[in-house]
């Protein structure tokens, strides 16, 4: 049984976060893609093997399972790596607290407390579902470093799409603390990084979150911000219970949070309807300069933590729609960041489908999984209500 960690005020080391033993010092981003023509996908993987907890679904086996599927069971992947339309970003840089402070995502007190806990109390539980090991603080920073390096590569025109295979996930993390397996909000950091590092080019950002759970952290961080359109499709009533249709943002940000809570059991037909009737028209109306995707794969029918019924190929359809949308609206500038996905067959299959879509390959799914009929009429009613609340034609 783990100890319970308590987030407390603490003295905060002013020194830069030390580089992990498995990493070299900070490297320039996208070094592996420098002389080649623009790749279709530049991807990075940050396993964070020491951020692990026995029996926990957010486990260190997730990233290796994805890589195994891509490298050993997806013919197109090796072919596309050979012709350099898929390129690996090697040794992505580790972010530091000093990198995070100007992004203004998390309170400094929270970041100080988390570092203190990692040094003094870990391993322990921070809340009912979020664990902390001595390496977790650096793990969360490593995920942000890799994600932001991919943002750089996309915005500097070195690749069409960035894909960050990182963990822990981030979209539940709120300003003042961790939540739901998440320590730092990686998607929010990517948005703010793009806006602060490329202020002339990136003013408005769309975040689309297709994780089965509502991205409450990202939703709340940008609730009052009219420059960020946050759109989420998720299972109604699943953790953490937020993401109702009525949550539309506040003050100047009113209307720029769009939540589509799909009924339990909903699947491919429902989410594609939601994409075509809500996500796409809202994005076209908003006209983003850049798109960040909170790419969680736990709406897959195999996933143990929730009850939507996406097929593996559903992620192909969603990813190809997102690619097309980014090409139409913002010169193809899009970055996918891994969030949830806890079934070690469903998660790799879903990610492989996304990769296939992003390089123009057809879906890899061979067999119809024979799912029960989804509650499409119920989903349609939800989608109609969202359209009406947000005045989408
Ligand atoms: Zn999730």
C-alpha cells in the first residue's frame, strides 16, 4: 500500500531540473529531420519507464506496446520510415520548470509542491487515482519537452504533423493540481507554447479532445480565453463527471468551450456524426492558426475504463478528418498528443490507425468486431442540442 502524498508549500530548488540518466543534455528539436524534405509525421516517444505503479492502468507498458505494433505489425510504418515520410525525433529535449513558468498553466506553488513530493515522499498516491514515483516530476516535464519540440517542428515547417507518444497523460491536470493520472497539462502547455513562441503566426488554437473522459483540466484552463476553442467528445457521466453541454466557457471565453457528452455505448457512427456536425463547423467558424489534438484511445471498445465503443478504424476516420481540417484551415499545422488508452491491444491498434490516416494509408482493421448496435438516436439528440446551444448551422 502506498503512502498518501500531501501537496504542501515547500522550498523550491532554483536549479534547473537535472537531466534524467537515460537522456542526454538538452538537444535542439527535430534534429533528425533537418535535411530531409518535410515529413508527413515527426513523432517522439517518451516511455518514462520509472513512472509506473504495479497494477495501475496508466502503466509503463503502454508506449512499448504502441511501438511494438507500429514497428513489427504495421507494414506501412517501416516503408514510410524508409522513405522518410515518417521520422523519429530522437532524444527530445526535457522541459524545465523555468520553461513552464512563462506558459502560466500551473500555479508555481503546485509545481514546487510536486517537485518536493518527488524528492521526499514518493512513491505515494497524490489522490485516489494518481500516483507519484521519485521520477514522476521529471517524467511529466519530459512529456512536455517532447510535445513542445514537436510543436516547434510543425510551426517551423519541418513536418506536416507532430505525434507525441508521451505519458503520463495531461488533460485532467488543473491549474492548482494533479488529477486522474495527470500531473502537468501537456495539451495546455503546447497551446501556450505555440502562442508565446510564435506570437505573430499563432493567435488562435483549436484543441480537439477525443479521449473517452472529459478533459476538464484543459476545459477549465481555457474557459475564459477566447483565443482557444476547446471541443471535447466524451462519454457522458464518465470520470470526472464534467463536460456537460451547458459548460460553454465563461466571460470573454463564452462559446469557446464545446462539450459533446455521448451516451454510454455510443460508437463510430455517433462520434463521426459529432465530428461532422459539431467539431468541423465550429472549427471552420473559429478559423484556428494551429490544432492540438488530445488523442486518448480509451473510447475503444476494448478499453477497461469506460464504455464507448469506437472501433480501431474509428481513429483512422477521426485522424483523416482532422488532417483535412488542418490543411483547409491552418496550412496543415497539427500536433497529436497521447492522453489515455489503457487496453494494450486497443491502444496500439488505435494509434496505428491514426498514423496510417496521417500518411494517407488505408485502415488496417481486418475484421468487424461485431459490436452491439449503438444508441445512435440518443447521440443524435445530444448532437442536435449542442448545435443549437452553439448556433452551429
Ligand atoms: Zn481517458
